[in-house]
């Protein structure tokens, strides 16, 4: 299991280090599982705004029979990004997805990069509620999918400033 260094939970630079390190470590420490196969990369994050934005380039194996990105892969991208953000904002607690709801708004092409942005809506001592949006890199004005997720984050105090 990939751990988060407590020093990375204290400021914006630490948050950036934590996610950069996660995306590097997941490839070697979690080989053969879904997360490294998604091959996501940090684009940006904001500790104050509680957001995480990643980019990825879907691969041909991720297509459904119609030649577009499979709905399960879309859900996986959104769940992973929301879960990672909940993990960071909860102080490193490993989140467990309780409920993820995805709205598929348009077909997601296999060609080109996609962007997934997650935001925390509510962070408590045991639950984190997040939302995510997905769009094509070259069309930020055209949402392709949205999602909402609820995650169990265990008992403990959050290390973020914003704790509604």
C-alpha cells in the first residue's frame, strides 16, 4: 500500500509532492492493478480549494465495442481521482468508496487526452463527499461526464483548513 508522508499534508507544496509521488509509486508498487493501468498524471491541485486535476490518455484496450471509452473506465477514473483527493484531505486515511454516481453526458473518445477534476464538497470525521468532472483536453468547455462520490475515511481529524 502506498502511504502518504505526513509532511506532505501541511501545505500546497506538500500536496503537489504527495500527488506527484503517488502517481510515480502506483506504477511500481501496485503493478497488475487498475490504478496504474489508468496511467493518470497530476495536472494541478489546490489545498485551499480542495481540488485535484489529473490528465490521462485512454488506451485502445479501454474502448467498448462502439470504439469509445468504456463507461466502467470513465467511472474508474472519476472514482480514483475523487478517492485520492479525499485521502489527502482527510489526513491520509485510506478512503473506501461507499457510493459513486456517474452521469455520462457525451461519448468520450479514445484518442487524445482527458482531464478529470475532483473537488471536495463535504469533509467530516468519517465521511468525505466529492464531485468530479471529465472533459477532453482540447474541449474544456464541453463536459463529457460528471460524478459524485461518498467515501468512508475512518475516524480522525482532517489536516486541511477547510472542514465544513
